[in-house]
């Protein structure tokens, strides 16, 4: 297997509403993952979860930025082209 593998995760042109649904579901999924991770860690140990809380904050900021972009696209009756690639690589 190659050391780097990339996948087209999201690719296409979307209406503002469809873009909102796709992007918000992706972001909310990541937020939920990190919230569950933080809860699990705090229940099992007293380990610091500040890095997880920081990531949740960053994702919420991204969600807010996307909401602004999508609202503008909707107001101006524009479509949105989304091209998101996921790259996975082996590391030591």
C-alpha cells in the first residue's frame, strides 16, 4: 500500500441548502466524535481534555464561518462548489 492515500470525500456543485446539509452534517459528526471522546476520557481518567475542547471550539468556529458563506450564497442565489479531499498517510 502507498504511504499516502487520498480520497475525494466531497466533490460537486451544491445549492446553498444542500451545501449546508452536507457540510453541517460533516462538522456536527466531528463535533459529536470529539465530545464523546472528551466525555469518555473524563469518565475513565482525570486526563486533561483541553486539546479536545479546543478542537470542538475550532469546529464550531468553522461552522459559523460556513453558515455566513452559505447565507450569502443563498441571498445572492448562488451555488457552491465544494471540493474536499481526505489524505491518509502512515506515520511512525
